[in-house]
């Protein structure tokens, strides 16, 4: 599976493409950071980002796009820009029919380093080691994008099994509720009025006379 990981942002947007093999094997394909000028209009910056995303989708043909979810940030303006950038990426992927998955920063850190509280230096070091890179990807946005792709490759099988189990449980629950409803309907239905043996005998005797 080939995953396009994106660490969204307007000033710097990290792009990383990683191929997943048997087991937990991962191989780097490409990594870069797309920048847009802070003094440009918002619409222009989003357009530039969209153009860059389209180029990467054309060039590397990923099977899924993994984007960091905006979880919490103290700077509201930065959070809005991050969310807008992530939306542009998701829209471009959706137009091509590509699945889009959002991962929280803690999920990515836990998948790559084993700790959801790892700092950026630890994430970068593990990404460099896991992908066998000669030099650490810089800036941190580039390493984060690769980490997102690795996270999805390793979490996707588990997530699929969980979704399948949840679907089976939901189907079993629907079947159980349907059976209960049928049983309740049978119990609440009025019983058919049957003549008593005495009245039946009386009626038969009268006809005989």
C-alpha cells in the first residue's frame, strides 16, 4: 500500500509518501515541504497548496491519504489555517475517489515511537531509523508527514479488523432486536375465539333433532 501523509499547514505543509510491504516493512518514496507566502491572500495560498497536492497525487499515485487531525492548539489563527490546509488536501483526494483518514498527533507519536507524548525530535529520530534514511528529514513538518504515512500503514490493519468486528456486532444486535420484536408481536396478538365443547355439542344436538 502506498500512503500519502500530510502534515497540514499554510506556511509549511509537510508531504511524505511511504510504501508499506509485508509485516511492518516501510520504504520511503518522497518527502518535501510546500511553503506559501504569509503575506499572500488566503485564497491564493490555498490555491498554491491545492496545485502542489494535485501534482503529488499525479506523480506518486497513492492509494490512501493520511492527514493529521487538528486536535488542539492555543493559537486559534494557526489552528484555522491548519484546518483549511487539511481541507484542501482532503478535497483533492476525494475528487479522485481516494480514501482519506485523519490521525491525531498522539496516535502518530504512539505508532512511531511507542509513546503518545514523544516530542518532535524523538519522532524525527524514529522516522529516520524506520525508513533507513541517511539524514533526518527537515524541517519537522517533513518528518511528521512521513510519520503520518507510517502510522496509517501500521494502524490500518488493526482499524480494519476493529471496523469488521463492530459491523458484525451491529448486525447481530439488529438480528436480536428483530427476533425480540417478532416474539413480542406474537405474544401481544389476540388469541382466536374458539367455541367451547359444550356449545358445540348443543349446536350439533339441535341440528340432529
